[in-house]
C-alpha cells in the first residue's frame, strides 16, 4: 500500500514539475516579446525624431535662403547654417528663364532631408511655384 502511495506522489511530482517548466517557458516568451517590442518602438521613435529634426533644419535653411533671395536677387547660396539644433546646407541657387531653384539639405544622425524650391517671381511679391521634399537633387 505504501509503495502505491509513493508512486502516486512521484507521478504527481513529475506532473507538477513539467507544469512549472511549461509555465516558466511561456512567461519567458512573453517577457522576451515585450522587451523586443519596447526596444523596436524606442528605435522607431528615435528614427522618427531624427527625421523631424532634419526636416525642420532643412526648412529653416530654405526659409533663410528665400529671405536672402528676396533681399538680394543675386544671392548665390553655397552656405552652411549653424543653428542651435544642428547644421543645414543651402546649395548653389540656380536660375533658368528667371525661375530660381533653391535646394537645401540637412542630416541628423542617419536621417537626411532635402528640400527643393522653385521660385517663379521674386519682386514685387515672391511666388513659390513648388516646395517639395526630394530624395536627391
């Protein structure tokens, strides 16, 4: 009789041990998945933040170039601006048939933004024909 009770206890112990192992494995998978999701969301957030900063810097350069062009129609560009949040470049301003093209670029870490602006008229009022973010010039 004692031998049967011991066998039942041992069998019950194995079931409990296997149950604990399975529960621990499931909990470990949940923890790893949660950590992975949190890490990738953090990376995505940083990339997005860098992209927004680069876009703002490129836009600031574009606005500066347009102001300089309004004040001096012979403004040539080829300038780097040091702003509090980083640097941006105003590339050489080109002109074809009195249409000026302004190109600016900015990089923040791995995020690069480039803006191309076409100005069809400068005086008496400035007319911007297009303002677009481009992949490359």
